[in-house]
C-alpha cells in the first residue's frame, strides 16, 4: 500500500510540470494576438519559439458582409488555405468577384438588392492548417483569423 501511494504521488507531481500542446497553442495565440494589435499584418509568416516553428496564415474579413457566422468562418478557412498554398506551392490563384443586382419593378419605391459573390480558383493544397484564434479587431468592423500548422 505504501508503494502504491508513493507511485500515485510521483505520477501526480510529474504531471503538474508537463506542458501540453493546448497550453503551447494558447500561449502562441495570445502572443500573436498581442503582436497583431501592436502592428496589423496579414499573409503568411513563420513564427518560432524556443522549441518549435509554426507556419501561420493571418487574414481579416468584414463582419458586415456575412449574414451567418458559419459562412464567415468557411470563407476564412478557404482564404487561409489559399494564402498558405500560394506561399508553399507558388501556384497561380485567381478569384472572380460577381455582383448581382435585382430590382423590384412596379412599386413607387423601387427596391434594389445587391448580392456579392466571390469565387476562388486554386490548385494545390496545404494540409494540417487549423484555426488557432479568431478575434474582433479594435475597430469592431473586422474579424481576424489566425490559422496555424506546427512545422515538424
């Protein structure tokens, strides 16, 4: 019984000194958020700490443009992967902006609806990018997304 208690105590004390991956990610996320708030930047960067290197993709989207938050998150994911793919693969990526307008006729107050679509055409793929953090900029009009991948 005495050996069992000492083994449990040793196991608990060792686990309190271990640093897990989520703690590393939280520390990295907080560092990048502070860095972004100091000097706004977008694009792809490689960030290093004492033990690891991280490949990050940073972008911001206009919050007013998206009716649903899930749409904004999906667009952010696609754009982050596009940036990363362009950096890694050097591929040619094009995007088309389509603006559709419809007008309701027959009424004294004609109503015009404007719909904006963005199509992204890309080849190549960067695997393993995950959302590290997203936050609203200080001016509250933009949502910032930081995607990352640990470089092995």
